[in-house]
């Protein structure tokens, strides 16, 4: 398979500490995500949980931060990691 043929993985997003309204509710990645990864949506968020739903995976994200390092620390501090 060439890189152009690799499927994009779509995730449904659940924010653990922030309001959902008006924020991205989907995230796409070329690689499978793992707990502890940091994704950038409106801010940097640490992936705290991944759950398989019927037709899609859902990622639970900790509070958004200004950097990847802060996102990991925030998830640890809030008890999500």
C-alpha cells in the first residue's frame, strides 16, 4: 500500500473537562492513536481513553493546553492518566 492509499482513521471526540458545544467533535489521523498521545484541535489535548463504539472509535480528551507538554501534565494532574 502506498501512503496515498492508507486509510484515514476517524475518531469521535469527547472532552472530559471542557464544554463540547462549538468545538470539533471529530478528529482524523493517519495513524492509530494511543492513550497518552497528544492531538491538536483548537488546543493541544492529551488522549486519556479510547473506546470502540459500534461504528467508530471515541477518544476522551483532557483539558486543552497551549503545548504538548502542558497537555500531558494537565491530564496527569487531573487524574485522567
